[in-house]
């Protein structure tokens, strides 16, 4: 949650929920779930436009996302947990299982979901498997089935190669150096993209969390389908590369070919 949000306090009165729905981005209701549900029911339209609502009990023990779990309510519950120790009673299947979700990936890319109806299929699939994230470069015509989500994205993608033992601090320093070299801000990095062989590397996850970015782990075939501009030692692993191919697989264009910073290699795209 960002500290730039304005927080106002309102006492309960008739019609208050309708007013809050119109005016605010998030609603934190200090009242029982049952009361909140009855107040919300007449106002609900769809998951994409309804405001995220979290209910907290009077003893401040539990924060329950009522609606908008993937649109900020779960994040708000987790924020309350970090700040106040309130238990985040998250019930959305992907989040409670520690799995990714389409809305979170779209947010990480700064992207708009064009065909929102695909979210049900994608999120159900995430419960059982890793769903690949691919970019198709045009000009071309694409016809997709209902279980394929189409995103229109923005923000920077940092392609990352890290030697074994590289720390989160080294990764962060390398990304900061790369963005500075490209004349961009590190805050613009929305995604760290790397090889699937790095899935169990906690240092990459820590670096991403520090940046407020997500990590996309790409399979070998997605990396090898790209044509990097710089030779790579990853050829010893049967890969055409990592940093540059990861950028080429997800970004519209590369803005900084790979740079080596100690044990970390970074390329940038958007």
C-alpha cells in the first residue's frame, strides 16, 4: 500500500456505503462482515469496477477482504497485518495458495487486461501450473481463445542473470546502475524477468520485493526463441542467454543491452 493515499474517518449513517463507494479507492469497515455484506449487496456491479472493501472486527484481530481481493483488498489486509499484526483472512484461491494471479501480473507490468473474461480461466490454471507470459511482436493478427489473456503493458522490464551466490543487494545495485545508465528511474522497473532455473533463488525475490516489482521466470524455450545481441556464457547451460532474451521475450523493445555488474547481468526493455 502506498503512503500517498488520503485516509478519512466516517461514522456509520444511512447511505454512507453508497457515498464511500463513489468517493474513495478503498474502504476499510470497522464492523462485522455480515453488516458489511448487507450494506454492499445493493451496490455491487462487477469485480472490475467495485471498490475493494475490507472488514475489520472491533477487537482488531482479523482483516477480511470482502470484495476486490485481486484489486487491492488483499494488499490492504496484508498491509494491516504488517503494520498492526491483524490477521489477514484472505480467501481468494490463488493468494491463499501462494500462487500468482492474472490481475497481479497485469499490475506488475503496468498493463491493462483487454479481455477480462479470461481471468477466470487463467486464475484457475494458476492453481495447478505455471502459466507462461509471452509477448507477440507485430505486425500480426492474433486470434485467441477465451482462456488466453491479452495485456496492454507499460513500465520497464529488467532482464536478469545472476551467478550463484549473488545477493539481493548486488541485484538491486546492478538494476539501479542499469537504469541510471539508460537515463531512467529505478522506480519504473515493474518486472524482473529471468530463467526458470532461478525459481528457487530467494535473493531475486527479495530484490523484487524491495523494488515493488514482480518476478517472471521464463522457460528455456521462451529464452532460446530470442536472438540476443550479445554473446552469453549461458550457452554452457544450453541457453541463448538470460538477461537479453528475457527482455526480448516480454518487452516491445530493448533500451539497454546487457551490462555486467560483478556477479549480476542486467538488460532493460519497455
